[in-house]
């Protein structure tokens, strides 16, 4: 399961994701709907005896790092509500962005720590300025940041980043098995659809099934008969 902080990354990563891999956009701190869908996916994995792994890609800034560090906690209340009991053992891995990737991919640093609300985390008067997550970030990276959708400027490198992270946890045999199982399910669904279509066709040809066109035709015939009858009949 992949979660990204910026919606642009959904389109960037999707071409290299095998169909069984689900991707969610957290929109920063994950909203309730995203968290519910994510927990449901974890429950589905458990029911099918699969071990879920959550891969996360977010901004390289104080909040972006805090989001990935606190992601498990953000999911706790929803997990408790939906009855998912294995959140503590869920593997969560942040695969980007980090400073090494920014330099390696020649991405552009933004020389400020201004948040989406327009406030500057690096300013001493900011209420979060002295909090450990901000202080530690500035100490390590300086007063600068990179938003995760900067990877759009280097799409091939961004997709390779996703691929490298993903295939540490997947193998080709597993994907082939999923594709084979899915092909069987699709074939069975098509067969059932064909049988239903044939059955409905039989009912229609026997006059036992009214389609909208047949119903309209019957109304026209009734109107014509009524128009041919003597007045007052």
C-alpha cells in the first residue's frame, strides 16, 4: 500500500505500480476518509492472509517528516473503530523525500520554511519554532525545504524511486499469481454476465420482459386503440 502527501505523485507513481498495489493521497495529515479506506485495505489484507506494508512519500520539511513519524498514531483511532488489531505490527516505511535524494536528483531546494498557512517556522515567534521536530530539522537541513511533488520535474527518477522501494517487498511470482487469479475471476464474471444476458433475451423474446422501448411501444398502441374507439366508449 502506497501513501503520498501530494496528489501529483499519484499520477507519477501509478504507471509503475502493479494493479494489486493500492495508492492513497493523504493530503498532508491524512483526512478521515483516507484513513478509513486505508484501514479497510489492511483488514482486507488480513482476511486474505497477506502481510500489509505501508510505503510513504512526503515533503522534506518539518511537517512532512513529522507526518511519517506519527502516521501510525494518526491511524490508531480509526483502527480501533473498525476493529483492526494489528496496527502496532504494521510495517511503515518512508521512502522519500530525503536530502540525499534531493541532491542526487538535482531537485530544487526552497529557501524558507513557510507553511501552507503563510507562517514561517524558522521565525522565533512561531509557536512551533522551538519544538523538537522543527529544531532538529533546521539543525540537520537548514532553513530550506523540498515539496514531494518536485519529483514531477524528474519523472523517470521519481518512478525509479517508487520501483526500488516497492520491489523490496514484492516479487514477480506473487504478481503473476495475482494476475492469474484475477484472470479467472474476470472470466467467471464474464460468463455470468453472458448467461444473464441470454436469460434476459429469452424473457424479452417471450414477451415476459418489458424494456423501456417495449413499454413505450405498448403505450403508443394503447393510445392508437383508444383513438380509434367511438367517443364515450
